[in-house]
C-alpha cells in the first residue's frame, strides 16, 4: 500500500462481492496497538461489511455518510459488486 500510495484496499470475494475494507488505521489500531504478530490474517485486521453507497446517490451524500461514520473511505457498490472507492479527500472542494 505504501509503495503505491494507497490508503485503503477493498477486500472482495471471487465474484467481486465486497467482504471488507483494510485501511492504514486497521494496521495501526489492530496490529501495532494490539501487538499482533506478522502472521495475522487480513480477515482479522480488516473492517468487515463496511458501509457503502450506490452510484445513483448524489455527490454530497458520500461525504455526509463518511462524516457520520467517521471514516475516510467509502466503497461504491452497484448490483452487489464493487465499482469504485471514494475518499473524503475526493470531496475537498465541496
């Protein structure tokens, strides 16, 4: 993630169904602070079943949902499949 300058990764199943999200906060909070080993699985660290939004929602609904939930990244799901991910920084001009 660091090498590619990515702050969050969506975790999907083989059918592109969203399983969870793994962000830098997960690594810090769940691995470093809790003192877990390097053998800890992604499933143990990720946030399962994160809140999502559909492409048909308005642009202002995404940052509102992120603010309410106190998270920085929001998956966009269409017909149960991952389409994209947005960051609160994508909306910095709103």
